[in-house]
């Protein structure tokens, strides 16, 4: 159950990252529409924190190495990183 929640959070965090930098940032700076950036930015922040906390919890519960947690953390900072994590580590653990 925890792994399913983590996978869903990883996907949502990745989508929010892409929406933030692919949609709301251009709207903010090119069309002077700051409102979408506020909402998407807040959602992304909450999802990012949830992803990191869940990554730590899943790694601890499954007795995965600190190296794997660091990989998860670095992937959360990269576009498409959480999708990679889902495919490589979470889909068939």
C-alpha cells in the first residue's frame, strides 16, 4: 500500500514539475498571468515534500540503501526524473 502511494506521488510530483516549468512559468513571464503559477507552485511544493518524505519512509521500510534514497532525491530535482524512478525502481521492486 505504501509503495502504491509513493508511486502515485512520484507521478503527480513529476506532472506538477512539468506543469510548473512548461505551462505556468511561461504564462507568468510571457503573458503576465501570475495566478496559475501560485497554485501550481504550491501544489508542486507540497508534492515535492511528500515525495521526499515518502521516499525516506519507503527506503526505511523496505531496507533499501541510502544510495537508492539519494538517487530518488536527485531524480526529484530533474525533469522526468520521477517517471524514471517509477519505471526503474518502483514498478517491479
